[in-house]
């Protein structure tokens, strides 16, 4: 992903004693928070399904709106970063997330399905900006040969946030509501639905406060700047450059898109799947505790994957993890009882390294096109919006049968790992920053 200084400029800081580890430690808090707030939605979906009496299609539409924000804001975020720099863009993203979280307070007070969708869109827009800025920053700030391992390691803190979020959401939302402590099919009165809706106010208020605190800390920090190789080159020179010559990016964009369909479909429908009488027959609050294990598997897998990819090729590692995900998803789609639920839990381990590995391989060799490539890859996170398709399949053919869509997604990831991720038209150079 680097370029030769003689031709396109150097991304390395002028201080040869540069140590990128403090910056990574600070950025880890961002990865944690956007993972945390994203998975709050997984506990929010069954809650809102009860409050607004939604079917599966309407329920997954909530998550679709969240991921539509990635499609709308991905490339504008890349252009904003080019104008403001990484640090200011990250602070703007955190403030947008805080504003959206505060918007959930009146949405719950009314309560309003429409206002809820808008508030979630604002939060997701802020996360999109953070994703476009932080992912390539982590990938290029250190040695190019360890970019996949480094990004996977920092993404493990994202998974730590997703691991804790179900506890937070289960305790502060589901366990404090009538719908969250009742078996599937229980009908709520109007007063009970209103009380349940207002249970989301405190959690999102706390999230907004934490986001603003992190924004202040970052504002007062000294994040090292990247050099000209990750900035837009002059107009005349850029005419000779094309994103579409890079196979690893061109095929990486649909890989991210398809992976998000798989990850979000599993995570968002897990509680609804676990509470089915023929699967585990438990309450939503109890199912939230098992959801913790799914995200915990992703966290463990990312820490392990970061270690593994320092010793084995990233493409082969990704293929092995995707094959494991394929096997357990077939089990979730065909088996019955708690074993089917456990298959769905285990897919978190298989999914763990997919996003960071695909992202790092997708921008490898882009040089001065890194920001645009990053914007395209983050835009592809909009694939999570197609979880509504899985909701539609669940309404038509049953929730368990809808997981065959996830099985198909795993097949493409294996294809990308083994062939599509091989870089073409890569720029020269081996490093974009001085090693620590």
C-alpha cells in the first residue's frame, strides 16, 4: 500500500524515532466504542420489535437504516478526511455519534419509530467517518508487512466492545422491560409498551457522555500525521491513476459487502433465533447472555488471528476461518435444539478476522489512492443493510432457513481469500511509517 518516495512522496514522519504504538493505543478506544454502540442494536432490535409490534422485515429494516448510512456517507467521509485531516475527522465523527445517541432520548420519550430510525442513522454516519479514518490509519501507520496483523489486533478491541455490549444492553434494556423478560409471543398493553420504550433513554445518554469525553481526549492528544502518500495527488498526476486496476480492491469491496450481510444477519437475528421453542426456548434477556458468547468468540478470534497472521499468510488464514464459518453455519441452518444455537455462537469465531483481513488486503498497494479505496471499502459496509433481505426470507421460509443466505456469503469469502485478494498494479515500497 506504500509508494516509493522518489515518485509519490513519503508517508513516514520526519522523526526517525517515531513510535506508532501510543497512537494505536488511543485509537483502540475508538474501535471499542463503535463496536460497543453497534452491538447495543442487537439487544435493541428484539426490544423495538416488542414495543412497536414489528414483523421480521420491519425489525431488520431498523438495522438496514443503520447500514444505509455507510452507503451514503462512505465516500463523503473520505473527501472530508482529505480536507480536514485524520484527527479532526475523527473528532467530528465522535460528536456526530454523540448527537445521534442524544436523539434516542426523545425518540424513546415519544415514542417514535421514525425518530428512532433517524437517530440511528446519525450515529451510524458518525461511525462511518470513524471507520474511513481509523482503519487505513492503523493499516498504514506501521510496517506494511504487518498491516493485516496490526489492524486485526486493534479490531480485537472493537470485539471487546461488542463482547461487553450485550451485558450492558441486556441489563439496562431487556432485563428492565416487560417484553425483555417475557417469552416469545407475549402481548403487551399500551402502557407496558410505553414504559419499555423509555428504558432506552439512560443507556444512550451514558453512551453520549462517554463519546464526548473521548472526543475531548483526542482533541488534546497529538496523533502523528500521515504524509503525502495517503493524500490526494495533483489533478494532472491523478489522471494516470485508477482504483479499478487493483484487483484486491475491486473484489474486496463486494467481499466486505457480502461479509457484512453474514455478520449482521447472524448477530441481529440471534436472539430471535435462540428464543424459538424448537431451538432453545429461552427469554430474550437470557438469549442476550448467549449473544455475549458470539461476540466473545469474535474477540478471541481476532487476538488469535493477529498472532497467527504474523506467522502464516493472511490469505490462507482468512480462508481457514471462512471454511470453519461455512461448516458451523450449515449446522445452524439444518440442526434443531440448543446445538443449532451453539453453531450460531461458534460462527463468531469464524467471522472474527474477516473484516480487518479483507480491509487490509483490499487497500494494499493503493499508495496515494488509499483514502478513496478506504472510502469504497467502508461504503461496502452498507451490505449490512441487506439484513432486511434475510428478514424477508425469514418471514417467507422460516428464520432457520434464512441462514442459508449466510452460508452462501461464506463461499464468496473463501474465494476472495484464495484468489481475489492477490494485489495487482501495486505501487512500490514496503513501509509507510518508520517501525517502532
